[in-house]
C-alpha cells in the first residue's frame, strides 16, 4: 500500500511506534533473564533433538554450578525426566534392533521397508528402502520422525502411570502433538503423577504462540508500516519526491521518484 503523508506527522508516528516496541522487548528480556531460564533453553533444544545424553550431561554440570544453587529442586526433577526419556530411547532402540528384514516402517509420510539395523564404529542406524526406490537409505534413530518412535514402542507401552508419564514427557519434550502431549500428561496426573511443570511449559508455549499471532496482527494493522510518498518542498515550487517503505523490522527503504512523476494531491491515497 502506498500513501501520501506529511513528513512531520510520519516521523512522529514512527518514533512512538518503535519506542513502544523497544520498551516491550526490553521488559520481556529482563523478565526472562535467570540462570535457570538460560540453562533450560539449552536443555529444551537438546530434548527436542532427542539428544538425551547431552541433556543429562548439561544438567549434571548445572547441579554443581553455584549460580544455580537455588534451582536444585527443579534441576533434580529435570534430571529424573531426562532419565525417563533415556529409558524411552532405549526402548526405541530395542524395538528397532528387533525389526526383521522386510518389516514395514513409516517415517513421516514415506513408507519404508527395513533391510537391517547396523551398530558399528559409524554409529547405530537403520537401513531402509522404498518400493519406488530400491536404493538403501540409512537413518539414525534421531533422524526418524517423532511419530515413528511412538509406533515402534506402542506395543510395549502399557496404561500405567509410569508409561503414560514417559509418553507424555516425550511428546512435550520433542515438540510433538501438543494436544496429545497434554492429554497423555493429564492421564498420568489422574493416576498420581506430578505433571504441573510440564503442563506449565505447554501453557507458556501456547501463550507465546498467541502473543506471536497478536504481534503479527498488530504489524498488519499498523498505520505507519507500508510505502509512503514523501513530498519535500512547498507547493508551487520544485519538489523532491521519495517513496519510503517502512518495514516491521525497523528498516526504511527510500526510492527516489522519477523526475517526470508528479506528486499526488495532499491528503490523497496512492
């Protein structure tokens, strides 16, 4: 959208808009700056990548860090949760090792056929093929779709509180289906498991998603953003015309208007 507007009003609007954005970002950053929040952001990424061994090492180091002494209770809970996830990963491996040649295995949207499981100096991986392409494809366990892990272990998981908790934590930690994660955790809670630390994280995630949507809508509705025709000079005298594009990231792109292009009448839209 391109507009015609006075320079002084435009600069004032921009200044107010960016001042509000700057103060909000600074407040949010200050509110989230705790040693545990910094640590958890690192652990959270490792859990999402299903790198549970690395997450366990990071938590173990944190438990001896004086700066995190006041978070010992939470760190102990996190360590137990990573132990749970490591047991789940072992169950996945055991099931993968037991797959027979020719067994079907769905990874994402692709239907594979199992050739073999290899565990050598290069690491643990499944060798797969497809009906359309007989070429062998190798995938490590962490390269399998998060849903594939559930399918591999489904026959081994019971309806016990422990197994429901393990599955719920896995779904929440690997950024799987959020509705399913919450439902599974709630079932574990009904059987006596403490899940509030995970449901709180899911709540915070949902709130952040809604806030991001609201921010995008605010950007779309911002009356300042867009391309403006700026007229420099008095009416009746030679004028300079510039098309200035104001972007949501704070950048302004100025494009001179061709000499033969006349300025639109004041107050009109272009």
